[in-house]
């Protein structure tokens, strides 16, 4: 009974940590794009004819898709596991 | 008058009215009216989320902002995909498991109290009203261009349609209309993109290259004009990334699905649509600058809100122009319908039924009051829109994100994740966050112009920490009051988060 309760609490802790730390990491990675494009000149140039600023913007738009894919795959497995 | 464009708009309105009529037969209870009875599938909700989120502010405002301000406009297109990743990771599942009709229901799963419920309802109403004003301004500007009718007449016409949709069809009708609009918008954006591509020799970045050649490198590179401009862009993105988690009309969509898996699947589908949409909008902005010209865009509307419609006219002729105008009108109607449902839920369910009548109203009376509240919020939003007609609506929408990120978002987040949070902290966070964020908007440049007292038009950089600080200080103040502690945190967390093996243990939930 006590062991079950302990496992249950540990599961909830894991779940909450993934949500909060995953969310915080994603937010920091995202905010790096506007902060760096505003505060530095690193993205003022060009990469293959395309503005580096637009490439950074495209990264900010696209990387959340990878995060969503990884999370949904993990969460679906988590719920399916017995 | 452009007869073809009017015909397309008329046809789209006729289809939406037919959808509403069909949905009205399934809109019988408060569950149906506010959350479509929880029967919406993942893919339907994903399309409806896209229909709800991809507003006139995005389609019209971002294109216009890129055409008029260059790369500074691109900042407006960054925040939505990350915002939905945060929704997916942090809020969607617990909200789906704790909530019933509104955001306040999820908070009430931990903290009872009429004052808190009332404050949450007021915050939700303020957020929905600001967002409704954005949609009405877009609708009015577009109808002026299309029909030559006055701005007030156009806004009133749209208001009547919105009220019909939500009063009769409820969330069922709103969902179907949002799905219909999302499909229309995807097809139209694709058609416009192909047309723009054809004019730039098939080069996806041809419009940007041409804009740089014609107008100089400054239009495609980040501006470093002043510290205030830079901070504004950072604040804007912080508000967008965090604000969606607190927007009632978006978050309520996660209460319409059957289970947590459907909630996740719908967010993921919506994110794919957003990514494609926000990658091409800057291209449309540069194409509008090249093809339509800055002077013409400014003459149509000082905020640049009609740039995308003009681009469609120049690039694809009257047929594409008519389709874009029709789809933008459908976009506005669909978003307004979602906003109206969320605001009527806050007014009728949270404020009137729970905060005032302590939850004693009958189902039938709740439904009637919900419909009346929808009409009331529409009237207030129309009155406010009449005073905001010249504003760039993308910036106005971002102020709504900042207010949400400073009020409802911290309270929802801490309710779900912080053991030490209590009812006093929740109330203090809502009131403090609302006062600081709305106050800073009112003394900022969008309202006071050159005589502003606060330099940023989007106050998230200051107001979000202020919202969290108020929550923390309030929680410290309420720590010695047992009645403010609410439901035991472990009990709430067990309800909020799906456990390992949940779906195997409860296969009927898969639906």
C-alpha cells in the first residue's frame, strides 16, 4: 500500500517535471531568437541568399513541431504502459 | 461594389448559416452549448483550433506589418507554434481533466470561492473583449474596401451574424464553422502562395530577394534602431509564447475533446498548420511590398491591414481577390464565434450562475442566460471597435496575449503545479496581473501615442513577472488561513495528470 502510494507520487513527480522543465527549456530556446536578433548583429547577414534573421525565425517556428512530436509519442506510450 | 467578392462572401455566410441551423438541433444542454458535449474528435478539434487561432489579426495584420515595417513584422509570426508546444506540455491535459465549461472551472477544482470565480470571469471577459475588438476592426476595414459600406454598418452586420451563430449553434456550431473556415483558409493560402511563387519564378524566397533589391537590405534584416524597439519585440514574443495558455476561447477548445490523447493530437495537428501558415505570411508581406507598393497599402489602411487582399488582387486578379476577401470574412466570423462562446461562459456560468447564484440555476435558465450574455458581450465589443478602427490589429491582438500571460496564465499554471499556492494568491495574481497589464497598455504608446508614460506597447516583459509576483505575495499572505488552502494538492495532481497505463486500464475512454 505504502509502496503503491510511493510509486504513484513518483509518477506524478516525473510527469510534472517533464511538463515544467520541458516547457521552460522550450521557452528559453525560443526566446533566444528574438533576444539574439534584437541585441546582436549575428543574424544581420545572409545564408545562401536568404536573410539569417529569417532563418532564425524559421527555426523558432519549426522546432516546436519536433518538441510536440517527441512529447506526444512519449505521453501516448506512458498512458499505454501497464 | 465588387459583385464577385460580395457573391463569395454571401455564399460563405449562407454555408455558415446552414451549418448553424444543423448544429442548433444538437445544441440542447449547457454541456452542448459550452463544450459540444465533449464529443469532438482530435482531428476536428485540431482544425477548429487552427480555425480559432488563425485570425484576421494574423492573416491581415502580419502581412501588413511585414510590408510596412520589414523584419519587425516577422516577429509577429514567431510566437504561436511555441505557444502551442507550451500548451501541449504544460496545460492542455490537466485542463482537460480538471475543467468543465470554462477556465475558472479548472481553478475551482482546487479553490472554491465566489470572489475568485468572479475575478476569473472578469479577467476572461476582458481578454475575450479585447480579442473581439481586433476581429471587428479587421472585419470593418475589409468590408469598407469590399462593399463601400461605412465601418459602423459593417461591424454591426458581422456582430449580428456572430450572435446568431453562437446563440443557436453553441459550441457545436462554432466548432463546425471553425473547421470549415480552417479548410477554406488552408486552401486559399496555398493558392495565393502558388500564385506568388509563379510571379517569382518558382523561388519561395523570391519576394524577399526582390524586396531587398528594390527597398534595400534594411527591410529583410532585424532592425537595431533603439533599445525600446528591441525590448518591444522581446516583450511581444514573451507575451505571445505565454499568453495562449491563458486565453479562454482557445483553452476552452481542450474541454470539447473526449480524452487526453485527443487533446494532444489536436494540438499537434494545429501546430503543423500554424508552422506552414506563419512561414508563408512574411513572404506574402514582402510580395505585397513589391507588387502593391507601400503608398497604396498605407492609403487603403494606415495599419496595413488590407495588404494581403490587395496582393491577391494584383497577383491573382479579381477571382483570387474575391476568394481572399470571402475567406477573411469567414475567418473573422469563426474566431468571433469562439470568443462569444468563451465570454458568454465566463459571464453566464462563472459570474451569474456560480458567483452570484451559487450554482443553483436550472440547466434551462443557464442556457438562456448564456445566450443573453453572448448578445451582451457582442454589443460591448462593437462599441469598443468603433473607437479602434485605425489600429494595426496584429499589435492589438498581442496586447490581449500579454494580458492573458499576466493574469489567467500564472493562476492556471500555479494552480496545477505549485503545492504552496492558495486562493488568496490566485485572487491577488488575477487582480494584480490585470491591473498592471491593462494599466500599462492604457499608459503605453498604442493608447497615449507620443505622450506615453510606459514605452512598450506590449507590456509582457513587466506585467508577466508582476502577475507571478502578485500570486506569490498573495500566497504568502494567505498561508495562515486554512480555508484558503483548497483541495489537497496531491488529490488535485492525481486528477490532473493521466497515470501510467491509464488508457490500457480504461479502454472505453479511447472512444
